[in-house]
C-alpha cells in the first residue's frame, strides 16, 4: 500500500506530528484526531489533494449504497470515478501551481476507515518527493472529472445523498460561512 502527503513545500525532510490548524467536531472518543498527528492519504483517494493548499473543493464518488437516482443526478453520463467541484475563482491557481507529493512508509500509520485517511503519532521521514504540475491533467489521469462552478454553496445538499461527499477548505468558499449547517472541513 502507498501513502502520500501533499504540500506546497518542496523541502520537508521529516514530518513531525502536529495538531490540526482548525479543529473539527469529532465523534465521541475520537478527539485525539485534533491532536498532534502526521496525516496521509492512500493511493486510491489521493486526488482529494490535487489542489492548491487553500482551494475549497467538494469531491463526490459512488459507494456500494449509491442509488441510481443519485448517480444520475450528480454524475449524469460521466464515466469518471470521482467528480471534483471547484469555484471558477480558483481555476487560475489550480492551473498554474505545483504541488509536492511525498511518499511515506505505511509502517507507523493507522487507518481511520474514512475516505483513505491515515494518521501516524510518530515523526515520519519521506521515502520520496515528486513535483506535480498541471493539476487538472493529474485529476483526469486518475479518473476525476473537474467541474468548475460559480459557487460551492448549492452543493451543500450532496451530504444528504447516497454518494460519498468530501469537502476540504470549505471555509474559503464564497458564501459558505453564511450557509447554515454546512460542513466546514
């Protein structure tokens, strides 16, 4: 199994556990997930991080429980395995910025059973680092269809569908903070 960490910093020699910058509400007994950890993503779900650091985005993918109606509504005729929604305001940065994908040994990591997320409570030295350019092409190569929208706010209802919905940096989305009960991650 391959694990990765994505960064805009090309020179990380060692990942040291640190608390998250913006703590999330965690289920009972899982408060430790806001504490000092090194975070990684597995190979299958790595497209969640093919974005500039602060870019708000929502990615969707079907699960075994996904209904035909939800698939039709949100995917239409797309054959993509994931759909990534990004605001037009971020497209320029998405098109021109590079990222650094660090490969990490899975040895000290624990699977969170949550969309490919893994954590280590110990410092981790990267095995390798690779520069990623042309992020939209990276998405396409990994079966992700990029959909540009004026606002992510109309997508807030996707969390009540049978699709898996993953939102990152949503606090940076236009008008998101004014949306009641919207996920903020």
